[in-house]
C-alpha cells in the first residue's frame, strides 16, 4: 500500500454493507465497476489485511484502506484503421470487429487495437467511464473472435449499456463450429468460471470460486463425414458475459471449438483419405467463433434495437466445405 492511501472507518449505520457499495458511497468520483477492479488488484485492505472480495460485508469500526494512485498511464496513439461500422448515431456505434483485432490496449498490445482506431476517428468524443485506456469500450470480444460489439460515445450511453450488461438483458448470439456432437443437442450450461490454477492466462470451470456463467446452445447441424471427426455447427446465446465463456463451456462439455489454440483438442487425427480437409482447415487459424447478433435498449430512445452480421470469409469457407463434403 502507498503512503498516500485513503482510509475510512466504518460507522455503525454502514455495518452489513458490501465493500464495493460503501466505497461507491465514500468515493463518488469512481464508478462501482472501477472500484471492483481496484479491489481485484489487491489495492484495498480491511484492518490491515488485503481484501479481494467486493461483496465482503463490513462491520462497525472496520478500517478500510484503499490505494487510488493510478498506474503509469499508457499513451494511446491514434491509428488510421478502417472500421466496419454497422450503425452509428450521436450516442453509440456498433462495429463488426474482424478476427485478429484486439479491442483495447493491454500487456504487449498498445498499437493497432480497436481503441487506437476509435481515437483516430473520434478523438475525445467517446465515453471515459473506463478511463483513458478504454475510451468508449463497454464490453469486449476476444482478439480471434469476429463480430459485433457496441461502443459508447458519451458517459450517459455508457452507463445505460453498462447496466444492461450487468443485468444480463443484452441479447447476444454467437455461431461456432465445435468438435463432436453436443449432448443433449440443445441445452444450457451453467457453471462458475474463474482463472485457471494451472495457467493464469486462461479461464476454467471452477467448483467454489469464480462467477456464475450461463450459456444456452442449439445445434444447427451435425456434419458426419467419412474419415473426419464429427463436427457441429452451433449457436450460443449468452446470459452472462465472462472472459472466454463459450470457449470454456464448450471445452468443459468435451466439444471444444475448431481452431481454438488455447482450449482446443490437441492431436486430432484425420485418415489419409481426408488430409485435404486437414489442410483446408488451416484456413481458419483461429477459433471458429463469431458474434452474430447484438440487441439492447437504446440509451436515449429507450427502444429495442438489434443488429446482425454475416459469417466472415474464413469461417464461411470451412462451413461451405463441410456442407459440400456432407452431400
């Protein structure tokens, strides 16, 4: 903890209140989500012990110490990158993100992200709720996942969209190709998801710690092709939006996504007759996952709006090939 930490003593009237709630009350300049991040970064102590749970209930005379000193700011440089803008008005824009683009700067990725492109095009005309490193960013999709995401141009819009994500009322549909046949063919996966103990860069289904995660899935088609392991074309609807959620849930069911380098099945064997398919599969040098549709209540009009995007070329080529081979 820094010598410049801020300290608070919990009064009797606030006993029983959650840590993140009381900090939002005591430090109104910061959003509850920002304060949660500070807690997760182990920058909060209760009675001289680091507290990592934002839901911790407080007691009378608890001494709260919080370090608000920001980390060294990363200078975000504008980059002239063409964006596929599906929709835009004065409050929001919906972007069809290509696979391979990182959403915002982070460790090892300070250039050529979506944020670099947004700063070039919109300068300071974006929300700053998530700080200077993530202007306009309300939610993310993985670097190697293609598809739709919404960006907020102002804090009012960001707040409205953020609440919809928190309340799990945003409608998000993904399409994917997975190995094998899901049982049942359509269903619901509900687990906790947290950081993997084996590799902190990955997520995993957990027993006790982690966040509730719910994925609803439907099998659109099963490809049962000679000399190729069975492959399923599936559609997933998210009730929650955890990091790598669909990829983790499908791997958990034993049906990891085609091309998934982190959670995918290793050493899948093809018989010699279909080495041609194995070669063509290399067209897809990423997980076969596409954010197909996005629906939410518009922050200003309060009317429901929704958007759809077509499968990108690399995904469609594999799907077309599977359809051709299955006839």
